[in-house]
C-alpha cells in the first residue's frame, strides 16, 4: 500500500512517494523530508487504518509549503462486474448506485460543480473511474463474491474521498497516473503547514468485505461513525412545520406571511414550526435589513408567529454576500479571494441577479464578528428559535484566506461552532447545502437531498448540462432513501418539503403519494410548502395522513432496501412497523425483496387505503416478499392496528 503526497510552494507542485510494505509501519518519502506512519488494526474481518504524516528533515519546511492531498492505496476490490454506490459530498449531491459500465460524470458547468459537488474532486468522466465521498460500497454481480466497503470511521481535519477503478482501468493507468490501483483513499488537506506540531493525524479509515444485507451494514456503519463523533440528538422530536419557499419562492411579503400564518392556525394540523424562507432581506448578506415588502421588520414576524403558538423559524445563507451588500462594501478584505485578489464565486442564482454571489472568508475577524452579530440579533433580539442555514459549502471553497493554517474543513467547523455558541444550545439548527462528513455532530438536523420541485424528473436543460444533482422530486427522494439511516445516527434527517397541492404542480397524484410515502416513512422532519388555503379536501387528507405516519416513524432509524441493486431503491422499512414499496416507472413490475427484519403474513394492510393488499406473497421463514405493482403504484404495509 503505497502513498503519494501532493504539495506546492506557491506555483511549484511536487509529489512525494512513500513505498509502504506489510512488514513496516513507517516509511520515508523519496525526497527524505517526510515520514508516513500507518497503524493497522484487524478485527472481525475488517481492517482499520490510522495514518500519520510528519516532517523529519533537519531543515524546517520552506515558507509557503501547502499540503494539497495525500493518497493512500487500499486493498484491491477484485470485482470484475457489478454495481458501485457513490456517496455525494454535500446535502444536494446525488448518492446512489450505478452500473459498472456507467461513467462518473460531474456537471458540465463550473458553477454547478462548485455549488453541488466537492470543488477539490476532479471527475475524469471515464467509465471505470469513480470517486465517492466519505465512504464507498461495491457490489459484485456474483452472489459468491463479497461486497467491498471503505469509509471514514472517525474525526479529522481533512476531506475524505475514495477513488475506485475497474481492474481494466487500473491496469491501463499503472505507470501513467498516480496511483495505478483499484482503490485508494484521498485526503483533501489543502492547508499551509509549518509542522510546528510535528505530526498530522489523519482521519482513520475502515476497510471491510462482507456478505448479506448492504443496507443493514450501512446503518451499522452510520451508528458507529455517529458514536465516534459523539453525536447528541436534540431533545425535541423531529419537527413538523410550514415553509414559504416552494409556493412563493422569493416573492413573499409581510401580508403573505401573515395570511398563511392565520390559515395554518385555522387548519389546526398540529404543525410546530412556521419558517420564513428567502425573500425578506434587502440583499444577500444584509440579513438584518428587510426589503420594502416587510415594513415591520423581522422581529414583528417572529412575534406574530409566536403569538399563534408556533416556533418562529427563519432562513439564512450566513456565509454568502453579494457585491451590493453593505458588508461587501464595508469589508471587502473579509470576502474570500483567490491569490490574485479577486473575489471567489460561490454561487450563480438568477433569482438574485445575473452576476455571481460571493462568500465570506470565515477565518477573517470581521467575518466572525459579522456572523456573531447576525445570529445574536436573529435569535436573542428578534426571537427566532429555528434557523435554516443554507449554502454552507461556500465556507470550504478554495481561496487565499486570512488564516492559511486551517484546512477548509477546519475553517467550516469553526464557523459552525461559532454560530452554535452564539445561538445557544436551545436554538434548533438545520444545515443545508452542507458537506456531510464534517457536519456530523454540529447540527440538530440536516438536509440530505437536493431541492424537491413540483415536477418529478430533471428538466431537459439540466440533463443537457449533465447535472446529476438537479433539483427534482425524483433525485431528492433517491437521497432521502439512500441516506435514510443517517436519521438519529448523525442528526435528524430533513428530506425537504412535502408538496401535496393540486395546482402549480406537474406531479401526478401517484407521484405525490410516493413522495408522501418516502417522507413519512423516513421519520425525519416533515414540512409542507403549499398555500394551505388552496388545498383540496383530498390533498389535505393526504397531508394529515403523512403527518400521522411521520409521528409514528420519527423515533426510529429507517432502513432502505435495494440501494445496491437499483438507482431508485424499491422499498424502505421503518422499525415502527411500516414497510413502503414503490414502482416509480412507466411499466408494471414484480418486486422481490429479501428482508433483514421479520415481517409477518398478516402485515399486508396498505396504510393509505386501509385495504388488504392482494397481489403480495410473504414468506416469513425465508424473510422474502414478492409484490406486483402497476406503474407509479406504491403501498405502505402495516398491521393495520394504528392508534
């Protein structure tokens, strides 16, 4: 298992190689400046690696030394054909399995790459060459072969990703690319280092081969990783609420908010949080100044929400600023810039204008003071108890930062810790557009998918742009299923908002029911984002049933079924006693499930209809289930005994 350290001193790039052997835990780099130590612990058919890097030259490191990445070869997977589960970098990044023959292609447009995926990860776009963030799972076609897993298993100050190649691509690249191996872990360090502390302890890695249910394996992995991060869940149950975004988008006003607040109180749906989304601020970055549609200010809104017995919630993009914002104008030195002094683009959003939006250098003292002032005012003075913090990936973008000794991950963690300290433990923090691994243990809840939409499939322009993470209900639900077991292990899951309306909605009733099934079964947060006054009685009934299902499922961690065999997994089980199965396709399907949990024959009542499901076969002894579903049909099985 060889290792490769990539560094640069200003514009000069270098690669230092370590030739590791099984007999030695330590090895010197070919340049003689570094020592790489690799401690290996084997237990129960799995191997845990603890890598360390230190400077051993008698000379001090040259000024300007920047450590970019360290890549370590891992044991070969030895799989000739099968499927590959690629986990995405942040909330919106697609996390799904794909066929061995499919290419790992990132979006064509650069602003989609840095706003949806890891800006530090180059994707070759070639078949047989994939990158997965945080962990990776490989599934051979042959049932005789074992599955392959590699993943981060503890805390660290760097990003962790896994590069996987087919055996053919690995052979072709041997000697041409570094390294020429089937599996490697890549540490994204990207920090200036003087090695005053002498040694860098890198994130520990777990490698395992296993047979059996991959979903149960993944749930157990999430549980172990959550314990390593010492995750503490909020005392309150996964919240329910109303959000302004998906009906009004940025076109909200004081009048619209108060109208919906009154309607929500009249409907008495049992929702807890009333969250105002984007559209109240005068400019991105000027969070404490409202536009002319909110003449009373946001304290008035928070007071009005609390007077109706709801928890006041507010949306913020705390790290983003636009050129016209007062912060940008007053403190341009605190905006993240590249080496030439140009502001680093963080987002292109036509709803805000056709120029770029930028981000704070979160290591700069002026940025820290600004963040503390905004959060303190929103929480302590205005009274918002629920903060939705969006576009958080921007804190990790590459730039010439004020403190260049911190890695991007460390900068981000410190910024979120500052927000938590100012907001207080009692304030509910929801992360969105956030990198998954460094966010564990920092938030009460986390968005785990791209945005939903009032349509099922990706728009044609997004497909043309090769945008695999494009907002649409299909892609959102895929992540809601594949990341379902993060719920109550890392945080409370946020599957994004449920849309049940008839109008301004291109989804069919069957597609809407699949959406309700997945979100209810997931047990995570459940927010509705429709104008309630426009809901038909049938759609309001669907909303009420979904809220009841979520209330039954929220205290359990769900298990997805089929993440290793299908792009859109066919089922999800919640230990509260519900099993959802769906067919999101245009053809009738017979779905076969191998179950890792007991399911009795009498549990065949569909939760939605209350009727006995006839076209189903359940073998309790073999733990198997077979059901035929028509196009877009879905069922949520239960015993029928609900109270």
